[in-house]
C-alpha cells in the first residue's frame, strides 16, 4: 500500500503559500517606496513563464493602490537610426532636471524574429541610466503582439506604483509595433528625418495619421535647413487629416536629440496636449478604450491559438489554402467547409 503523503503535500503547499505571501508583501512595500530594484524584479515576474511567478505577479498587480497621480505615457517611434534613443536620453535628462521621475520602456516586438534587439540602446542612454530617478528597461520580446502589449501595460502599472510620473515608450517603427504602442500611450510622437526629396516616403501615411506630434529630428548642422523645409511639408501634409475626437491638432517641430534644441518646445506641446485632454475630460476615456482594444486583441489571439492547436483544424486550414491558391475553390467555400467541420467536431 502506498503511504499517505497528503499531509506532506499540504505542508509543502502551505510553505509555498507562505513564501509567495512574503514575496508579495516585500515587493509591494518596495514598489510603493519607489525602489527601482524592486520595480525591476516585479517586471521580471510578469515576464516569467513559471506558474508561481505569474501568480505572485498577478497578485501584486491586483493589490496595487490607485496611483497618486497617473503617469503621462508617451510613445516614441520612428525607423531604426532616426535617433530615438539619443532623443529619449536628452529629453529624459531634461525631465529629470525638472524634478520628474522618468521610466523608459523599450519595446521591440520584431526582435523575436530577427534575433536583434533594441536592448543595445540601453548603453546609449548612459547619462540617463545613472540617474536615481530614471528607470530603463527593455520589455519582453518573443511574444504575440497582444502579449507584448499586455506585459507593457503591466510594466506601466508597476512604474506608476513606484512613483514614476513620466513613462517613455520607445519602439522601432517597423511592422505593427507602432500601432501596438499607439494603443497604449496617451501621446504618440513620431520621429522623422529630412530626406532629400523623399520626405513623405519610408514611413506609412497611416502612422503619420496616428501621430500627435511629428518631430523632424537631427535638425542640426547641415541638416538644419532641410529639416525646416521638411517641417513645412509635413505640416501641410497632416493638415488635411480628418478632425480628431480629442480636438487635438497634431504638430510638427524640428529638434535635435543630440544637442537638445527643440526639446523645450516639445515638452511644452506635450503638456498642452495633456491639459487639453484633461479639459475635454477624455484622457480616462481614451485609456479605457485602449483597455477594451487590448482585451479584444488578447481574445482573438487566444481563439486563434486554440484553433491552430487542434491538429485537424490546422491541417484542414492548410489544405483549404492550397485548394484556394490552386483556384479549385473560392475563399467563401473554404470558409464554409471549415465551418462545417467545426460544427461537427467542436
Ligand atoms: N546629427 C545628429 N545625429 C544624431 C542625432 N540623434 C542621434 N544621432 C545619431 O544617429 C544614430 C542613431 O541614433 P539612435 O539614438 O541610436 O537611433 P534609434 O535607432 O532611433 O534609437 C547614432 O549614431 C546617433 O549618434 C541628432 O539629433 N543629430
Ligand atoms: Mg534606439
């Protein structure tokens, strides 16, 4: 007969529980005291794959008090090399000097595919990373877009709890990452370069429409005049965009992240944006809408994953695609065939 081990199991479970309670209490205390190392540890937990870590992270997130002030969430995007990291370092330093606590989250959803990462940027933010009131962190890559969005939201909540009042989110302007980031920030800044004659190329018009502020960056040295010309061109281009529900008229400015020109103006614009949103009273609404969009995204990703996890569905899906590609059936017929199968075999 097998010996009864249930009391040992119970004991182990109780000990695990005790440990996780202790971890939770320590993390919460550290966060509320503004400890950067605790913040870092907490973000590691939300990104973890182990069940225990996830439990602690979720408990921590749900026990966070309402932040005393909600942080300004600012997204900064643009093609690789446009100067995002340099800009953030300068801008961040300026904000720190003005008494803010600045968190930088760098997101690179493409890194799981390319193997590269904007992590290397961290070394460029040498000054900023030395500041006690700064926190710099690349967030989880290698997840679905919804997954990355979810982790980043959670990281934002943790930063807010730790007293950071400005959160800068850097993302590379490639693929879908900029729409992803647009969906989780209040203010969306697009960095661009003055190109020789091809100002409006290289970046999708759709992204320009999302921008609350377009910065013609590297407006220094020989680039100063072309940058000014580009500024006028962009200003004319975005003027034709439809009016927005928040009544904000997107702006275009020149700046140099390297020597700091234009950064004061950018901060003034940022503040007037937040003032306007608060006056119109739609900042909360905007964030709730983003939360809903994230929920939808996560749900669709979940359903998609469930669908493809079923071997017979994914096999059928593949063969239908082949049939469509060969012109044997139409898309709607393929869909009907799939629906039929799913009905019979849910
Ligand atoms: N002239 C000039 N060069 C810059 C400026 N900002 C960044 N750079 C340079 O452009 C390159 C890319 O900058 P980085 O900040 O890493 O760009 P990111 O890939 O968008 O993060 C680096 O060699 C920087 O030194 C700027 O304002 N003016
Ligand atoms: Mg960078």
